[in-house]
C-alpha cells in the first residue's frame, strides 16, 4: 500500500528529481522486501550439521494418508487398517510388532505396538514415540485424530525416511541407535485414569524393565499433538530437566524458541511409565489446540488444522536433539 501511494503522488518536477529518486529507491526496496520477506518467513530452515532440510511436507502427506483411514479406535476396522498401513510402510525395516491383551473397562482388548530400530555405532538407544490409535469413546462421531495421533505418526514416518537413508547399505547411525515406537492404546477406553489409559506404553515399559532393555535407553522422547498450525509446545513438568534443556537448545539453533516452552504444564501421557522407571524422558506436546483447546477430542481435529510448517519445525528440533544427546 505504501508503495502504491508513493507512485500515485510522485510528480517529475525538476526541483524534486533528486528527492523523487530517493522516494522511488525506497519504494522499490519496500516492494522487493514485500516479495522476499514472506519467502524467508515460510522457507524451511536447514537442519544442523547435515545441511539437509527436514521434509515437513512429506510428514504432512504421511499424516494425511493416515488420517484418511478414518477412526482408528481399538477393536474397530480402522484400527486394523492402521496396523496394515504401518506394517506396509516399514516392511523392509527392522520391525517388531509387540502384541498384548489389555484389561479394559469393556473387557480384554487386543493391542499392538510397533517398534522400528535403526542401528547406531554407540551402545544404547534413543527412543522416539507417538501413539497411533484414536479415542474409543469418540468412535461414533467420525473422529480421525489428524493432530492427535496422525500428525506425529507422519512425523515419525518422515524421520524414519531420514534414518533409513543414513543406514542404507549396512551403514550405521553416527551415534546411538534410534528406535521409533508407535504406541497403541494411549487413549482411555472409557474414562481417563491411571488404569484406563496409556496401555501400550505401560505394557512396553514393564516388558523392557523385565528383560533389561530399559537399561539401554539413553533418552525417551514422546511426540504428541504437535502438528498444530498454531504451534505452542508447553514445558511438560514431569519431563527430565536436561532433555528439556536440549530441546530448547535445538529450537534456538533454528530460531524457533517462540514455539517452545512459553508456558508450563503437567501432562499425563505415554512418557510417565518410562519416567517412573528412571528413564530420561520428555513429552513434547502442544495441549492448546484451537481456541480454548476446542479442537481437542472433537470431530474438528482435521487436516486443515495442522501444517507442514509445524511438522518441519518438529522434525528439525527432534533430529538436532538426537545429535545433542549423542554428544553428551
């Protein structure tokens, strides 16, 4: 608008030629800035070290495909489709399907965690996790969990693409192994409580505690509801302090501090079973979804509410945090 106004009022009278030249130069610069600034604002930033850029657009596409399955509540037909989707995507990776039967308010329910492993050169593993199912009590409203389940499933799938490329032809990651876990049964079957929620994570943490696997886990990072266009990741107060600090350091590297840790909040989530067993853990969560959290657990949790830009930020910060953990 300022550029247009300057042109309309410019008069080429001789006494004003020099002044008008300044006006034109300033106007031209403003015009160029109006074009270039949005490009820089929207352009993905480079990932640290590798010179690569995390593919948030691909993560978004994976999330869109996953949400298109529809509701994925346990015992429902969409859940079986979600299992097959993950199985097909990780067909050629080191995949474990951790099956168990959960004791729920509606009786025994078969559940299935997916664990994907990429080997590193250092002993020990970093676990990145999400849940993939949708809420059983919302099974009749068409709840697809685009942000709540699908966005972070897409995020981990895109992270897997990077890890798969880095371990091609028998190579190993330069650092700890990275394990991706897709939890079943995070949502309550009836009403949220310590016994009616987080079925998959409680099962796996107990299993790994019994067989000694937990002793190899250097850090556990949970991603939950962080595809939100209006990204606002809280500092989850049950999480491990040094992991919070590393995530903040990673965000600062990309000048993304404004999206992280502006507020504090305690959240009951899939990380708590690992926290309780002494595993350094963090819940990277945005539990402020829509005006007054009005999209959370509603049919409004749809793909138009999430963005590739947010998933790019998430992916950059997760990949950088892995490197920072490797360097400890």
